[in-house]
C-alpha cells in the first residue's frame, strides 16, 4: 500500500515489482502524472504493475476513504494537501482502538500538536484541514498511537492492538 508517490516513498518500487498487488489511490497516480515536479519520477513505477483503487467510504477530511478488506480493520484515508491522493493508514482492532499512520500529512508528532504544516504542498488549505483531522484523530481516546513518516523522535517499538 502506497500512501503517495513522492520520491522518498516510491523510488524503491522496482525492488518489489513482483508483488501480487501494489496499491495506490487513483487520484494520486493522476496527480503524479500531471505534476512534473522533482517529487515525482515516473521511471520509479514505469515497469511496476500499480493497482489503483477508488474510494469506497467517506472517512477523513476529504470524505474519501478505502476500506481495504471491507471490515474496517485497515483503511486508506485521503488527507490531501501535500498531494492530491495522499493517504493516512488507519489500523483498527475489534474494540475500535486504532493506530494512525499519517505519512506526510505532517512530518512529526509536533506537526499535529502545534498545527505546523509541511513545507511542501500542492494545496495549503487542504493541507491545514487534513492536519486538523490528524490532530483530532490523534487526540481521540481510541488512538493508541499516531505516527508520521519523517518523525526523528520515533524509535523502533512494538505496537499491540
């Protein structure tokens, strides 16, 4: 599951190109094809069989989510701003407790605590709305942990659901 196609999240795809399914939001693939930014290099997924998905739910700031298994256990939730198809991943147990992986929706815990948006954004207004949603989710009593991709304070650890 790809949260988005930025260089630091997608340039190793060739190494796993034989995987059965590599999933990416259709909106993100469209965004990457339309934007010839340094962030996107089409050669990283050129020979990779990317499977796109369409939103099948309405969770999140953009009211777009994808329930991977149809049981609510793993959802890709659209958090646009940094890029159009950016997704957070919400992993939920049977009791409704969850872990939120918010990718580049913010670069660290400090991002949502202090509402600091990342420096790179296609749409700053959407980015702020997405960060507000991340903040609300992170502060919810059912949130076990909320993690950003680039948080230098995070150390390897086990999360039990």
